[in-house]
C-alpha cells in the first residue's frame, strides 16, 4: 500500500505560515542539510546553522531562521516524493527526521487511560488474551477516579492507599499519580526516522501498537522552542512481561519516528496551542483493517512545562538540547482477528499521526531487522560537518 507523501497532505493546515525547519539528505554532499521550508521552496541554511541543535540553541530560533535566506534546494514536493525508501532515487535529495543532536526523551504514563492499560499489561504479563478480564477488574475498583487526580496531590496519595489495600498497586500507577514523572531515553541521538520512512517493530513482539504523541523541542536551558509529532512505537507484550525490558520494548531499529518538520514557536504557534492540541491516529492495514482514534492534550495529567522541568534541570543536563515525547492517551483495544486478543500491528500497516498545526507523520510498519539499517552516526556527522566549505 503506497504512502501519500505530498506537501498538501503532510504540512500543517495553514501550510507554510509557521517557522518550519527540517533536515534533507544531500547525496552530492553525502550528508544532511538543515533546511527552512517556505512558500517559495526548501532552503539549505547549514552555512549558518550546521545542525538543528545550533538553530534551536539561539535566543529566538524562529526569528533567526527567518533572518537567513539559505541556498535554494527546489520545491518540497519532489523531496517528499523521494523519501519512501521503497521507491527512492538515491541520487536525489530526500527528507529526514527533523532533529539531529537533541537527546530523544519520552514521558510515560501521562494520561489516565493509557496508565490503566500499562497496569493491565503488567498484570497480564504480556498476554493479550487475559487483558479484557483484568481491565474490567481494575475499572470496577477505580472507575473514573483517576481522571480528576493531580499527580503528587494528597488526593492521589489517598487513591494510592486504596489501590494498595485492594492489591492493585503498580509501578505504572506510581509514576502516573505519584510526584515523579516517568522520563526515559527513547532512542539514541541521530537514530530517529522521519515521515515517509519505515518504522520498526521488534520481530519477537506479537502484541504492540503505535503511540501518537506531540514532541516538544527543548533547549539546553530548558526553554521550549517548538514542537513536532512522534510515534513512540510500543511493544505491549515485552514491556508487560517486565518493566526492566523497557529498552527492548522501546529502543529498536527505526522504532522512533519524528516529523514531518519542527514548527518553531512564533506568533503562529505557542505552548498554549500545544496544550489544546488534538492528535489523531489512523492505521491502515494491507489486510483491509483500519483503526482510528484521537488523543487530546487537554486530558494530560501533568502539564507539558512540568514534564520538561522534570526532564531537564540541575540534575539532568543536555548541552545540545533535547526533544520530549509527551505521552499518549491512545491505547488501542479493538480486536484485530481473534476476539479478545486486541490490536497488534502487521507488517505493511501505514500509520498516520496528525494534528492541524503540526501536519502529518506517516510511516509504514516493518520488522526492525528488515527496516533500512541505521548506519549514519555521530562520527559520520562530524566528518560531514568538517568537510563542508567554510563560509
């Protein structure tokens, strides 16, 4: 099933009104270029900003981006059309994930609905067949209580005591309603895949799902300067067996998708806009299966600024900045095949994650060992930057 990779499909609904930055692979230079995406085309701004991190570390990234014209690379349409690895002409440019040196972090268990699903995974020990019964058991005890709780509050402590009494306490509830958020490293620097690329699933997983999320772009000082979309691909069976398998459940080849572009904060986009975002998900399978849903940031249990403060502070420092997945409330339970077994991916699924002000992130799901290998690392980037002409 072909992906739809065109500007009208992937850009925000207001087109190029915002300050849009991305990365493009330049075959003639055997490396990436930082680009500004504008009404009149795509412009290489690498002479001023060798990395996206250099841009986002400026005092006002959106203003700095607008002040640089850059080298024209043509229109966005052919670059997007050349991004799918199945049809790519390797002699022509293609779009990459829009981040480079930023540490890739994620916040887990930030929505009550998905928090309960994590508890269910844990109690089911990775077996989807027992999930429905456990879901009913926990729902009978908790009901809608968790929706109104403020993490770390006295009320949350009372619910914690009730759950312990009922034998239902979990490490996931601890980070969901306790004072400390779950912040983990999702993937290595430079490993993210962009829109139009394959997204990876560990081949040993038989119960997994996409996690559509807003991703914040954060400077080394903790300032939030932009946003994009992400898919924090989740292996429910592996993490459900043991939370100590988190790295295997989360960090696999191509399992971190980010894009299509970073939209920097300016007059057209603010953190308050992020707080109000509705993120939609569409899964389209080669078997004819479809599933859709949405996730409202207004339902998040911790404010995005609080999550950023827990990620980056005097105890946790990232000199090149970081990006932070904010979590998702979407935990699909729709059966795909055998009743009671819930949803899981099949190879070839096309996943579209969208919100009007950030556009669409589109990926085809593929076993991680069959995805395009990740071979371009930090040494390659350093050599590439050293080889670029001086300005």
